[in-house]
C-alpha cells in the first residue's frame, strides 16, 4: 500500500501548477534538497522541511524544524509532533498544497473506472495482515521519549493508566499524569474511557471529557501524553484503488517555482494571433480618401460661411463706434463725465480768481 500525493503550487498570476506522484516508501521527505522524495524548489521551503513516515497501514506527518512551518488542513503542526494523515488531508508547505491519499493497486475487474474504493471487508483483511499488533486494538504513543510504543488492549479487559506502578496497570511517566488517572475498558459494545478524578483530566480529540466511548483513530490525551487509538476491526476510511491504466507518475517528484515565467510567456505568444486581425480591416481606411473627396465637394458652403461669421461679429462689435459721432456727450461713458467734472471745477476756480483780482484793484 502506497500513497498518492497531488502537489499544487499556488501562483499570484492564477496559473496554478498541479502534479501527481505515487510513492511506496517507508519515509517520504519534503524539502528543497535534491535527495528528497518530493523536491519543492522554493526559498521558503527548508532543505529538509517535513516527512511522512509509515507505520503499518498508518501514515504520520511531522515537521523537521523548518523555518516557516507546516500546516495540515489549515492547522499549524508543532515542531517534533506527529500527526496522523487521512485521505484528503491537505499539507501546506510555503506556496505548495499537497493532498494526501492512501492507495492500493487493483485490477480492472475490481474497479469501475480509474479510481474507486475497496469494499470494507477487503480493507479489514489488508489492515489485519499488515498491522503489527494483530487483531487486538492498541494505543500508539504519539509524543515523548516512548513515541511509537504500542499499548495493546485485549477484549473483555480493564486497564488503569497512571503514574504509580503500584496502582496502575499501564504506567505513564509524565508529571501531569495522576497516580490513578483513567480507566480503559474494552467489551462487546466497544472501548470506553473514564476519568478517575485526576488532577488534569483527559481530552478526547482535543476536547475535555470525563467519560466517553472511543473509536478507531481517536486521540486520547492523558496529562501531557497523547495516545492514538487504533482498532483494526473498525475501518473508518478506505484506501483509494488505483487502476493499472492510471496516468500518475511513480517515483520522486520535483516542482520548481521557476516554471511559472515560461507558462506566462506561452500565454502571451498565444495571444499574438488576435493581434493579426486588424490587417483585414485596412481596406476600409483606404476607401476613406474617396469619401473625403466627395465630402470636400459638398462642403464648400460650410467653409464659406466660416469666414462670413467673423465680419458679422466685427460689425456688431463696431456698431457702438458708429453711434459715437451722433451724440455730443455720452453720459454712459464714465471717462467723459470725469473730464467734464474737472473742466467745470477749473472754470469755477478761474472765475473766483478774477473776481478777487478785480475786488483788490
């Protein structure tokens, strides 16, 4: 059983690039280095950015201490923490979106088309055969020094998880775990967990709870310890069956950010043919001179009217000048009134001086 990775590079120009690859390896590394299984050639991607590791039929993703981090379905993945991957999960690394799917090879008789789903019975058989824990359900430790360790849960059994070996069946060495923290019981109706009045409580899939029934691939937090529950008898998702006629590539995959400019140039070259359309429209402009010749023959009257308008305006402007000689004094002209006022004042002053001279004599 391998994985199918669909890598999509987001571009600001809207021309997104998508590539798909099939890989069947225990460890798949993402990064900028050429020795990675999935090479993402961009400066924001670290040399060894993240990796997918396989554990039986399960696939886990972890960030390798990258500079800009890794996200799964929009949630940032803490460094050093592993996250179980499910079909359709989207891994975000810089400008790349990687869609994850578990795949299984199938013959043309088993599938109706290129992609379909296995029956649940077949999937259960495959998972039971590959799971190291056999048919028993188990908890997988997801963090800490014992990461990867399995704690098997047998049918019709009850287990106490805690920090004290004298009181607990399963010892968890963590300061946040109480002496007797939680009870796990498995019977015909399923697997049940119950908090035993611990100091820090328990969480199921990031939500605090006191008592609950857990299912395959649920995550239980006891203090600071994260446990992933795996139940091979319960299959919650099917791997995608790939037909032999699939066009997906096999092996390593390299996606380079430098491939964007050529795609833009190709589009610009394809847009050149529409620019050659104007030449057929050139004949109409050639006919324009003939039309202009006809217009010039018909347009003389308007051209003669234009010069006639100017003299009419001049005559209208000169009309007040012709009326000037007919009036001795133009009382509407302020300059004339001022001159008459000054002249009258001078005459009066002269008369007064003459009278004074005569009186003095």
